C-alpha cells in the first residue's frame, strides 16, 4: 500500500491543476516520494457538492449502519497498522512503536463512537405529550432531539497523524453523528493521510454509503482550507493546531454570510501547581514525573505541562535544581517539521530576553529539526505583569514560576488564560489549600488532575478535552475527545403537533429503537400508550 499523491474526492480523484509539494523526513531532511498535488477551487466545489448530496443519506442511515461503518474503518486500519506506522515514521520522525499505539487508540475511538451512536443516548430525545384541557392554555405535543448539521471540514493535525487527523476524533465523531466529512490533510504527513483516506473510502463503498460521505484534499499552503471554511455548503469545522491558525479559521467562519461553528483546539500551557507538602514528601517522583510529561513527544503534545507554580522554599529550590540537571542530561529530539522547529527557536529566544526571566536549562540541538529542552524561571510578580509569559511555547519548554507565599500563588492562578488541563500536587493534609486553588483552576481548564500528570487523554464517556479560550475557540463548552464530542456536529430540532408516522423513529410513540428518552420530565424507555 503506497500513496500516489492525489486528493480523494468521493470515489474519484482531484484535478491536475494545483501546485506540487513533497513530504519531508524531519529526521534526515530527505524529501519523500511521491509528489502531492494541491487541490483546486474546482476540487473544493466538487468535494463539498458531493458531501451536501450525501448528507441526507448519511444522516438518515440507521445508527447501527453508522456503527458498522466505523467498525469497518477500524478493522481496515488495524490490518494495515504496520504499513501506516512505517510511512508515518518517515514523515513525522516519531517512533514506529508510538505510532502503532496511536493507530490502536484511533481504532478504539472509532469503535467507541460507533457504539455510542448506536445507543442513541447522545441524541437527547425529549417528549412532552399534549394536554388539550390544560388551563389557561392547552399544551401542544412537542418532541425534540439532535439532528446532524451536514458537511463537516476537519483539519488534520501535525502532531498526531492518526488520532487527530484523517480518521481521528473529529472525523470519527462527525461520521458517528451522521455528518459527511471533508478532511484537509496536514502537509507534513500527506502520504500517511492518503493511505488512511483510501481505507476510509473502501469502508464507505462496502457500507453502501454515498461517495460524498468522505473526501480528502491536499494543499501545501492555506488556500484550500480557507476556501473550504468559506464554502456555503460547509456547516461546521474541526481543527487541532496553533492559536494563530485556529483563530484565523474561526474569524473566517464568523465573517461568512451564514456563520458556522469552528471547534478549534489551540494553545494551552497546562499549569501544574506544587504545594509544599507534596514537594517535601515526593520530590524525586515529581522530578521524574514532570520531566517525563513535559518531554513526551519532544514537548509536542497539546497537554505537555508548560507552567510550574511552586513556593520558594528550600525543598522546592532543590527540586528545581534536580529537575534542571535532569533536563540538561536529556538528549535532543526531532521536532515534527522545520517550521515548528523555527517557531520554537524564535519563541525561546524571545522569552530569554524578557525582563526577570532566567534560563533554567538550555540545551543546544545539532540536527536541522532537532530540539533540546529550554526551560525558564521567573517570579510571580514578573509573570503577573508580563502577559507574554502566559503564552504557549510548542516544544520542549516550560516556565517555572516562583511564588513568595500562598497569596502570590493564587494571584498567578487567577491571572492564567484558558488551558486544556490544570494539575495540582498536594497531600491529604493540604485539602483546604487544594480546594482553594482548584476552585480557581476550574474556571481556567477543562480537565483538572490531582497528583498526576496531564499528558495522556483517556478516550471515554466522561473525558473532557477542551477548555476556555485560547485552549479552544468555543470557550470550553465542548470536548474533542470522548462521546460528548458527537454533539458538536448536531443541532436541536423540535417537532410540534406531528403525526406519529411523520416523526423520526427516535421520537415515535412505540420507541422502536429502545432509546432512553425524557418523557414529560421523567426518563423512560417504555413505549408511549
């Protein structure tokens, strides 16, 4: 199985008019075959037109059909996992073992979302039966549920070529919700993207779904992505990437004659608060845990801890000295793209020039896409008065903030912008102090972690992977991981005074799908009499 370099538009291919580009092996600097053709404006129109035509069919397909479709995609990915990981390793510099694990996570996610779609609980079906004799006004029969939005555009991410890309969480949840998907592949791993896209299209054919159910477009720049977001046939957007990129797409979508939602996961510093008791009782474990979490993936995870808050005590100072020594001994790693490497270098150089900031550990990389840890330290007052210190540096860099006392630590916590996660390490004897800081952090992050580390996002029913701006573009009201992710791609529709035969099956009296529904304010699965 090898890529051939063309966009996949329904069951056909893209046109021949777009500029060519090649993937780059970041570990060696070698350009990889084949050349890929950027999609054209006609390709965009064709992909959106096919998706719009497919939307009623996919939305009308039974949840069981969509479950089988997602299960089929998962099985096909598993069957080609070694080949997919081999190509992705060349395009990303990531270890094959990690990539095969990511394929497995992606397959589990597809199956979970398919199962959740089949259960139907996420549709939030509600029924209020008529009371014609109610005074002073009769009550009409009215019933509501979530219905799919229509074509969704998904932007593949750079750092997760499987779990957050072509068959990743945004695609899986949108398909599970009944929405056709057009993926704008990330130019850093186009070969991997095409291989995954072809497997999805095989599953589309086997499921008997319309060809517009899925398309994949290539582009080395921004034109195709912008055209997709502006296209009137597109009804929602999913994005994982930088604050600059996500904000640009959200602004484009808001400026349309018909604005559409953009669910963008963007910048996150993921603060970690260390309380004195935890430092005194488990300093060595904290050093190893912080180092492992911050350096995971060469610091290129969206949940790497980028800010460490701690009191200026002798035990904390020793912990930081030990952490600095651990960082100094950390070899350089390969970053995902030359652009990410250049941005990392520019941002760390800029931070080093900030007043009151000192380099805590600063390694030097030799490889073109290499990066060694560059950590900084500063005081609480310097952090509070300099907003740039609260911005994310994507890569192996974190900022230690020294707090003179508890009041300063809480002041820093209140100053923080939104993040995907916030972590506290404390002892049981520090419960009162923990509650105080957690109350502040709960307004700043979508996931709170106690005595653990933020990297590693469980795919489950309860998970929240989102947070207030700038972590996400929608203010943290949704999640891109977990079964709640399906609701992003749907809207509420109410049916008033409808005959039973005209209602969607989910709202009919007989409850043919056996759903759990809210009937006159009470949860029930029984048919209506």
